[in-house]
């Protein structure tokens, strides 16, 4: 069956794959530290915080997340937006990440949650969908921290981005370079 990709709206937050629904890594780094110590007690609060944060980005920026369904099950997730919405960026050595007033959008996450569905082209389809969305809205570039040598990274391995035409903009940390696609 073909995958179906839909944008996040004010009413489908609950369809975001569970792992991503409470993930505040990019937007609220201090909460991620808390989570490591007290997982379940704070989980509902984190989910609500994530929801409010996404709705804020949606209102400020428009489409900012995509859910990929495969056989009617949500198995993939991508999130993106203005870099000022992701303060975790300042912890990365490769800099600077572009700003929204220059038309540059930051891709914070690209994830196929079900590992048995990886390497079947779904991640690439999800990325294509994000690129088409941003190109259609007139943005100038998309940037992400791709990882060299491992796919264990919020937006996955550098190979995927090279395949889609991204180039390395800054590799002050060669393991986590900034990959950029000019749109
Ligand atoms: C990154 C990710 C979304 C890619 O999705 P995918 O469906 O497995 O990737 P695709 O099958 O579409 O692969 C497209 C291209 O990406 C590259 N690629 C994908 N996985 C790769 C890997 N493990 N190693 C090297 N290259 C890889 C290849 O160039 C591939 O093209 P090819 O199949 O023609 O060689 C997926 O691997 C993933 O979710 N990784 C974990 C990311 C993560 O932990 N996010 C954290 C969220 S909190």
C-alpha cells in the first residue's frame, strides 16, 4: 500500500507517533533532562507542552509537521520551522543555522518509528514531501544537522541528505555538520 502523508493541524495532534508526541528535545532542552530522571510522572505534562509548542509554530509559521501513515498506521514523523523555535540548536558546534527572515527553515526531525519499515523509501518520501511544501511556499533553503557515520540522529544520516542534493554548509563538528538544500 502507498504511504499517505498529511500535515499537522489543530485537530490531529493525537495521531503523531507516540515517541514524538512528548519529544521536547529541540524546543525545551531543560525538559529533556527532567524526563530522563522522571519518565512517567511528567509524560502527560510534556505531551501537553509539545502540543502547545507545535500549535504555536503552526500559527506563527503554517505547516510545521507531517505524519506518514503506512497501512493506515502513523509510522513516520517530520518536524520543521523557524530556527528560533528550536533553542537546542545553540548546543551544536556547526554554526550558524539560517534564520527565517532569510527564508531558511530548520528541519528538526525526520523519523520512521517502526524500524522494520526502514530502508524501504518511506523516509525519502517524507523528506520529499517536506521539501515540496517549503518550495511551494517560497522559502529559500532548508537546513538540518545530518549525522556522519550513523543514523542515530534526530533527522537521520548524511547519506539521505546527500542523495536529495543537500551539501555540507558547516562542519565545525564533522560528526554533526549542517546539511543545506537551496530551494
Ligand atoms: C532517517 C530515516 C528517517 C530514513 O528513513 P528510511 O525510510 O529508512 O530511508 P529510505 O529508505 O527512504 O532511504 C533513503 C536514502 O537514505 C539513505 N539512508 C537511509 N538509511 C541509511 C542508513 N542506515 N545508512 C546509510 N544511508 C541510509 C540512503 O541513501 C537511502 O537511499 P538508498 O536506499 O537508495 O541507498 C530513518 O532511518 C530513521 O528514522 N532513522 C532514525 C532517526 C531518528 O532516530 N530520529 C530521532 C527521532 S527522536
